[in-house]
C-alpha cells in the first residue's frame, strides 16, 4: 500500500497545493500557500488514512464538519 506521505506528495503535485503534517493527529493539512503559520487561515482540506480499509480520505472543512455531525465521530466508508 502507498504511504500517506507519498500519497499526499502526489496529490499536492497534481492539484498544485502544499501540505503540512500534523503529528498529533497523523493527518496532513492542505494549503493554498506554503507557510508554517499555525492556526492561520489558508487550510482548505485534510488527508488521512482510514484505518483497516487501506484507503485515504481527502476532505474539506465543510465535509469534515458534516461528517462529524452525521456519523458522530465514526468515519464514513471508503468509496471506490
């Protein structure tokens, strides 16, 4: 299986954005600009591994907020 960091690098090259790892959650944030200012605007999405399903999830803020309410902390199943 492809690693999360390899997937994020390939994804960012494809959509022309930047990524920054979040070590506390094992996710990557996606940004339009390459800066390291934490808690600043500019993050438009996140990438994470869905454990046990061998797939990656790329989500936007709106999708993550909707999922949190809809699934009450349970991630939605992988599509595809």
